[in-house]
C-alpha cells in the first residue's frame, strides 16, 4: 500500500539526486553528491532513512547489486525513481 506522497525539501533533494545518479544511486553516492552541493555535513543514516521512506511511498524502488570483495562480501542497495516519483 502506498503511503502519503507529501514530503519535505530534503526528501525532494534526495529523490532528485537518485534520478541524477540513475543506475548508480546508492546511499554513499547520494550523500557524496548532496553534501558538497548543499555545503552541509550529512549523516549517512539520514540519507539512507530518507531513501527508505521514499521507497515506502512508492516514489522509488531498490534492488541489490552483486557482492564485492571490497565491501567484505556485502551487496550495495541501489535505488531507482519510479514513474510515480517522476
């Protein structure tokens, strides 16, 4: 079930960043893109939680990439803007 689509300025900036990064949109990349543009320090947790909230609102979807040795066998979670999010 889709939750309310109302969102704040930071939500909108994260959604636009995900669209900008296209297939390479994961939390660290979004934070590295946003922080210098906003000239603000940013918490990885705040960005990730915002990405999760946007997914709960069906504005984006996520998928897991392949596990890599450089990440200790963990997979990245990539996000993509949905048609509703556009």
